[in-house]
């Protein structure tokens, strides 16, 4: 919340301003006190000021809910003719969000990830979901500054191991062909500033990602991965843009433009060995998508808690 948003407007009796304006506010109270009988009336005025302070603090607290964006990617191969680049059938990053396989994005996201996020995260965290086609530049249409935290999901574990990769930085490089046959190497403009760093990292994001490295969550081993040339496909492009947006937001003088507090890219495996199956897991009767969804939800919660701590001094002090 911006500084001015926590400031009460002038009322008929007085104005309540934050501490930097305390001298001015004190003079206002004295002037008003001169206009009304002393004693009970002045005591009533002071009580009203005190009451408004408490309500103002409560209002600031109530408005501090987190706004979180979670994205996934549509399918990228065997899309038929003509190609249906908005299909969600094989890519677990979209299936976790939408649920059952579908030829186009449903209005209501019934996947296991939204379900687990609702069940495991605080009720005042507001989640938004968006799916991206596997096309170069597809994330450019997202306004990341509207959210406090952004999580991009993508398929990136192909060895069949139950692990989740947290990307630590991104590389200013495009490689590979997208679903409409555009080659990343042939795109004339760079991901970011042509004179900017080849490897883009954020110290705070690195610290947060590294804090989970080596942990096991719901049976999935968490591994932090540094930016690397072999990972220069759309996932990298998407994360590079997010990190660059975060870096830009940190330089803004206007507090309202610094809402974004964290950006992450999570690479996930196929849903266990049951990549295209809705069979139940023999250990607990839960589907493999359900197991993966809960693990990803727990990772999102743990990383989002860092954003709550980052927002605290801005919202409450």
C-alpha cells in the first residue's frame, strides 16, 4: 500500500496524518480546540482521533492480502492439423491448473493445484491463473506489476525422478523452435537490455530459492538450478522477463509501482511415471497429479511467505 493510502482524509473536526506530519496535525487540533468548549468536548475530540488511529491501522492491515499469479504452459507437440496451440493434455504445468485434459482453457480452473493452494494457504491470499502458449514472447502480454508474487511453472524434469527444480536466475539467450516454427536464435532483439548482464539474478530471490535446496516436500526433492545455456527455451525467456520486471520495480520511487515482491520459475516433472494417466497412487489412493500438485502448492506457500515478510514494514510501519 502507498504511503498516502494509509492517510485519513480531512474530516469536519480534524485531520489525521502519519507521524512525519505530527506537528502540523497538532496545530490543527489546537486550532479546532479553540473553536469548541474545553473540557468534555475536547476530550471527545481526542477520543475520536484515537479511535480513528485504531481504525486506520486496521484498514491498512486488512488491505495487505497477497496477490499471487501462477502460470503454466499449454502443450507443445503433436498438436494436430491445424495446430491447436491452446490444448492442455500432456503438459503437467497446465494440467495442474485446469484439471482434466481439454482442447481449450476452461473458465473455471479445477486443477489440483488451485485446490491445494486454497487448502494450504491463508484465506486472504488471492490467486490468479494464466496459461501461456509455447510461442516466443507469449509472456510479454502479462502485466506482472499487478501482483505481489509471480510463479511460472513449466515442464523441465525428464529423467523420471521425483524432483522439482527452482530456477536461480536466467540467461539472456534464446534457443529452440516454438510451436509455430519460430526459432529463438533468429529473433532480432535480445531478451532484455543489450548491454545488460548475460546472467540475470536477484540476490533476494536467490536466497529464497537456496533456502529450499535439498529439502524434500511430499516426496519430491527440491533442487536450486543456476541459469545455464542449455536452458534457454521459453521457460528461460519467461523467467528473464520476470526478473527484469522485478529489478525495474525495485528502482521505482512511487511505492504503488513497487507492488511486485518476488518472481520464481518452477520446473516440474511429468506427474510421476503416470504422465498421461489418472490412476491412483498405490501408497495413499491419490493420483500422481494430486501428489505433484500438493508438492508444488507447498513450495509456492513457502516462497510466498517471504513476500509477506517483505511487505510487513511497508504495510504496517
